[in-house]
C-alpha cells in the first residue's frame, strides 16, 4: 500500500482509539502499516507533527457541527458550538488531550474561526472580547472533556479508581460529607453537568456583552 499523509493519519486515529495518546508511537504506527519507521518520518517529522495533522483531520471532519447557523442568536449558537465541539472530541479516545495545544495544518479551518468570531462581533462584542468569548468556551469544553475522558475511557469504560465505593473509602464517609457527595456529580451524568456548566459560561459572556454595550 502506497502511503500518504491521509492514509497515515487515518490509521493513526484508529490506533489512538485502541492504545490511547501515550501508546501511540511512530514505531507502533509503522508496525500497524507494515512499513519501517523511516517511511512514517518521510511524511511526519515527529509525533507532534502527526498529532497536529490528526487534530486537523478531526476538526475538518466535524467542522459542520460548529459553524454558526445564519440567523441564530449568538448565545444559542454558543451553546450549539460548545455541544458540537464536545461531541467531536468524544469521537476518539483521548480526543481532548490530542487536540489541546495543537496547531492547524489545514489553512481552510481558519474560515470557520472567522465565521465564529464574526458571530460575536455582529452581536456587539469588540474583536478582543469576541476572541475571549470563543476561546473561553473552547477552553471549557476541552478541559471538561479531558476530565471526562480521564474517568471514562473510550466507549464508556470507567477507570476503576473513580468507582464510588473506592472513592468513598479514600475520603471517609463522616469527615468530609460535601467532598464525598461531590463525587456523585463529578463522576457521573457528564451530559447534565456539561450542559449546566456551558450555560453558566455563556451567561457570563452575556453579562460582559451587556457591559460592553453600555460603554
């Protein structure tokens, strides 16, 4: 099979789902592709270069979920953007960690960013606070999913140390009742907590928009 960046990236994403980000190595990827490691280095100079391409591929495939809908109010779109981004990150094991800190390798992906920032600017935000608003939502979603995927591996497998019984034994049932109860919310029903947190972020942005309008 003749290799190109697209094929290598697709197989790397499959391998990521099996072994996670730490287990993804160029040597292991080469073995999966049945080639020698130098064949991978012909297309990617190192693992970070590969991860940048993988992240860009995920964004490229899922960008329709986060592009602003014409006519939709900015706050409704902000909720849709955060929800779509989380859905995108959950498509792959360690998806949030993979995407965090990467650079885009596809310049066409700056067009959705332009559209997203324009949605905020047209709603009355300055360019600076449009960037703050968009990056704050992005950071919330990525951070949330990093924690979510730390508790649940791919396909919902819960990490044993987060089991309620084990956590209760570590904390103690009498000394720290609120910390104990917090586990019921932190390590279960991620959908509900994500939605509530995202609404809180967007409401905070709305307050900032109101203060900008009054200046």
